[in-house]
C-alpha cells in the first residue's frame, strides 16, 4: 500500500513538473522590424513591419506579422514621334503589404526561419522621371508568393526585451527576382 502511494506521488510530481516545464517553453513575443532588402536587380527596397513570434515548444514555433515594403523599378521608354526617337527614364515605386507565415527554430546561439510570405501589391507612384514623361497607368500582379529563409540571433536586453539582427534571403518566383535583407527586430516577450 505504501509503495502504491509513493509511486502515485512520484508519478503526479513528475507529471506536474513536466507540465510546468512545457508551459515555460511556450512564449509570445510582439514587436517591430526594420527591413533593409537589397534586391537582385533593382537596388534597395526598404520597409517596416510588425512581428509576432509564438514559441510552441523548446525550439519550434511560428513567426508572422505584417510588413510594408517599397520596391523600386527603373526602366527606359522609347518614343518615336515624327521620325525623331527619344529615350526617357522613369522609376516606379511599388508599395507592398506582406504577411510572412514562417516556421521558426530557436536556439541559444542562432535561430532559423523558413516559409512563404504572401505579398500584396497595394499601389504605386512615379518616383523619378525625365521631363516630358507621363506615366498614366501601371499594371502588376495583385498577389504573389515569396519564398523566404533567414538566420538570426536573439539578444536579451532584459528578461522581456529582445533585440534580433537577421539576414534573410527572399525569392519571388513570379518575378524571377528576390534579394538579401539585413533586418533588425525589437520585441517584447509577453509570456
């Protein structure tokens, strides 16, 4: 009888300790991100974002958020009028909202994330143009998919404040373009 009680007590103790340990491994972090992407073909593409990191276990979790990014595209327009050919340069600024849906692996030394990012084209404007050029319309795919992978490192400024520099690789298959981003995030750990 004593052995049964002792075994039951040990089992309950181990169960409670394991539940407590599992609960401590889960965490929710929210914050902001500064995006500095260098595209393969079109130069610098800055952006900002809100970031959510939910850690579901000791190492694994998900990363999401909402980012706003500008991408710049320059091109030449050739106009032939009355036998005279003129070439003009113009640069378009595209505005995108992005929703990353990433699997995240955290460790003490280095973190990895990988997954798709849904990219929504929300507008455009003329950034630079030669005199005499007027751009009346600009057509673009409304939704595209970006493949994304990153490596980062978390620095705890306090028990709840995390600074995280990151190097991210993005590839946009529909545009045959992408880039390498050097980003920095600042998050608060809620639990």
